[in-house]
């Protein structure tokens, strides 16, 4: 399997796993917490069929990448992504991030610049800031994220079933039928990764302030967010991010869930393709 070594921890290599399929203009996908590159399968296969080169990584501590004890913060996530894009010598790339991966893409562009990048899209993404602060009244109280860490520490396997079976895919909404294989695929991806990475990752995705990062980005960015997102609430995220971007476009959805890249893949794929071709 293809890996890029991004550093060492306790004398051992830190290796980032990636998939790289096809040829043509590259699209680089960054996944959400606590998942893996596999979460992008519906997008990877769709865009591959449209003549694009599709690339997706497993974030450090997630999926098939090294289960590091440290480095679970947005700077390391962005630097790891840079190591992969440099290794592949990508040009004219489109970067697409979902949820925490959206934060990773934003930090990557702000920290490393947009050389070799044509456009970006962030979907159900965590920027600008999830946690409530004196300057971020729309955020969620820190206790919400503390509770997520407590549930993970108490019984990660149970927590990783309840989240996708409930709010992540909107299966807790009246009239929405649970798709059990989707729930178990989420569980499979989550349990592949490391508990320490996922525990620390909750702080990374909830407490990182991307306000200044968003202001630094000049390439066109499509911000895709649903008004019924139960994980990253719409009003605290999508519209604010689009406003802070120099060249941002907001695409709103009415009643899609946080995990709409899976449950509404046909719509998301079509909208992404239209943006890329525009």
C-alpha cells in the first residue's frame, strides 16, 4: 500500500496512507473525524469515471496511517497533507474536505499557500469555530465536546455505533429509515483508527479557530452545508465561512444530514462537478 513518511515518533516512522487512482486533473479528498479515506468512495468512483485523478489520505492516527500518540492538531494535519501533495507533485489540484477534513483543507491553504491549487470545496465543515466563546456566541458549549470525549473513553465501540445510527446521518429524524450497512461502515472506519488520535481530534476540530485562515485563502471555494446538520450546526459554520472567504460561494441544502456525502452522494457529486467545471 502507498505511504508517505512525514516524520518520526519514538524512533519509528509516521506514515500517511493514501489512495491514488486514475489520471487527469487531481482532486484531493480529506475525510472527517474519526473516519478514513474510505468515506470518500462514492466521490472517488464518480470523479474517476469523469476522467479525474482522485486521491484520498488517511489522517494520522486514522485508518491505515500510523497510530501516533501526538500531533493531533490542525497544523500537523495540514503539514501531513502537504507532504502527500509534494510527494505526488500535484498541480492544478482541487481540494475537497468534509467536516474535520474541511478544517484540514482550510488550514492547509492558509499555512502553505495555494501554489498548485485551482479550487477547493468544504462540505459540512467545522470552520470558522465550533466551540462557544465570548466572540463566537453561535458555537456550542465546551461541555458538549467534553461529553464526546467522555463517551469515547468509556466505550468507543458503543459510541461509534450510536453516532452514525443517530445524528450523523439523520437516522434519528422522523420518517428517515436507518441504513444499517452505512452505520456499520462508519463503525468499521472509526474502529480502524487509534483512540488517542480520535480523543485528541475532538479538541482539534472543536477548538481550532479558522477565522484568520479563511481570510488568507484566495482560490475559489465552494462551501456546502445543510440547514439540518446536527453535528456542525449550519448558522455557526457554512454562512460564516463563506462570508470570511475572499472568493467563497455558499451552497445550502434544506434537510440533508451531516454525512450527506454518503446519503445524498448523487446530489453532492453533481454539485461538486458543476463547481469544478465552472
